[in-house]
């Protein structure tokens, strides 16, 4: 029975992360807002934490939705990536 479990290959999906530009824009927005908000105010800190958690949950739900939609389509068309700038280098 142990040999059966050793023979099985478990495959995990890659971690889902938001795009880099989205992370950058959020960081810039937070920096601009932090100048206007009193970070020592307990209510402001609580609202900021809840907003951050809501943002994370929303991003993960969206990425999960996209993953389910992609799996439901099950499109096996091969993808060809061509870079027109590669010929210039």
C-alpha cells in the first residue's frame, strides 16, 4: 500500500499572485494616503487593516474565478510566442 502512494505523483498549481503593476499602483496609493491619515488613530488603523484584508480576499477570489473559468474551457490550443523586437537585437 505504501508503494502505491509513493508511485503517485502529486502536482500542485503555482501560487496565484497579482500583477506587478497592480502591486506597484497599490503601493503608491498607500504611500499617498499615509501622508493624509493619522496613523496613530486606532480607528484609522482598523479601517486600513480591514481594507487591506478585503483587497486580498477580492484578488484571490478573482484569481480563483479566472482559474475555474480557464479549466472549464479546457482549451488545448498550442500557443506561439513571437517577439518582433528579438530580430532587432
